[in-house]
C-alpha cells in the first residue's frame, strides 16, 4: 500500500514536468505503473527503453519536444 502511494506521488511530480499530462493523470499512471512493470518481461522493458531513447533523440534532432 505504501509503495502505491509513493509511486502515485512520483507520477504526480513527473506529470508536472510533462506537457499534456495533468497532476491527477500522473498520479494514476504512477499508481498503475508498478503493476504493469511486474508483468512485463525484461526484453520488453529494454525494447521500451530503447524506443523511448530513440524517440527522444529523433525529437531533439528535428527540434521538436515530446
């Protein structure tokens, strides 16, 4: 229970720094994320991380922010 509260608070803080996601949505994402991450395999997590990094680099190259 405490872990869910902590991740919801972290999600809320991340949402404040992310354009397009409000505070309550960030808290909901932070609340759901641990359950989703427990069910995702390590190769899938690595693929998601690589895709996020590639999208970030591509966005920086074109001058757009996500």
